[in-house]
C-alpha cells in the first residue's frame, strides 16, 4: 500500500515537472491535479489525449501556441504581442518603463525601419530612448556613408556603363537621403549624384518610367521645381500618351499651388486613349471639378 502511494506521488511529481516546463502554469496545475486525484487513470487519460492530439497535428501541448505565449507582453488587464505593437502607439502607453523597453529592444535589434518614428524617438523626453535612437541613426548613417564611398570607388574603376553597380549606387543614395543623414551641403551633393545616376539609367532604358519618377520625387521633396519641370518635359517626350507624366505633373502642380493647371491635367487624363490605372482613376475622382484645392 505504502509502495503504491509512494509510486503514485513520484509519478505525479514527475508529471508536474514535465508539465511546468512545457505548458502554461494554469494548464499544468490543472493536469497535475487530475493526475493526483485519479491515480493511474488520470495519467493514462492525459497521456492518451496528448498522444492523440500530437498524431492529429492539433498542437495539444500546450492548448495555445508556445511561441505565441512567449511573444505576449503582459499589460494588465490586456495582453499584446510584442511583434505587432506599433512603435508609434507606444506613446499612448502610460507605463514609462514598458514604453522604454519596447523602444530600446526594437532599436537594439535594429528593427525600426520607420525613419519618422526613429526621428521622433531622438527627441523623446526619455533620455534612454533618445540615446539608443541617436546611436542607431548614427550607425546607419556611417554604414550608408561607407557603402557610398565603396560604390563610388567601384564606379570610378568600372565606369558608368556598369548598370547593376549604377543601380545599387542610386538605391544607396536614395536610402541615404531618406534617412535624413548629413548636413545640407552633403545632402545637396548626394541628391545631385542621385539625379545624375537616374538620368544615366533613364537614358540607357528609355522604355522605363521608373527612373523619371524617382528623379521627380527627389526634386519635389527638395523643392527644386524648375529642375522638376525639365525632367517632366523629358518624361512626357519619352512616353507620350501615357498616364505617368500626367500624374507626375499633377503632383508638381499641387506642390506649386497651381489649381488651374491641376484642373487641366485632370481633364487631359480623362481624355487619354489608354486604360487608366487605379491611381489615375483615384486622382480623377478626387480632383475632378475641385480646382479650389491647393
């Protein structure tokens, strides 16, 4: 009798240790209690249940996914997944320590891809958040500068005819400008280099609209409207009858606050013989008969 009781208690303790390691606490406690109250039969029932669920691939251990459990952050009385909490929303959290942990963990792991959020974190009142944000921005700027220098050296050696290298150079320049790195003089130089690279790529691929649109985005962002007009004329000349130049002209007219020109562009879009894209149709719906918008 005593031997059987000792064996039962030993089996229960072993099951409890295994359950605590693999199951949520509440589920582990409930199953251990079942094994304790139903000698032998409780263990058999749970063993059969777990084996059956495993064979059917229903994930019996645990009742909910273990990986998901690890990703949960306890925010009494709610819970959120760490990998889906937008960093922008952390400003709404009342718990300063939790907000700091979310920001610093994301920055340490270099998973902050939204430059606007990163720039906002630089000016955060929490010094630790600001410190890590500045460190990450500085590291990224140094990395981009090193990549640009290496690409420039390779271009000097290979020449501008190396299109894959030129495309990499243009993409790195665009990333550098998007990051907000550098002072005004260096940014102006990088923007000029990017426009030269895009012009060379557009000349090599006159059938492509990508390089014209990239150049126009850069010029509009910098307020260089005169240069944008020249690029737009080249774009329209290379791609007559297409919607791309009209959409870019609409953006340029909006930036220059020219409502009459915008209305004319919308009417021209409506008369194009080609099939319009969803972007063009959305622009027509929004701006048609609304010349008062600036």
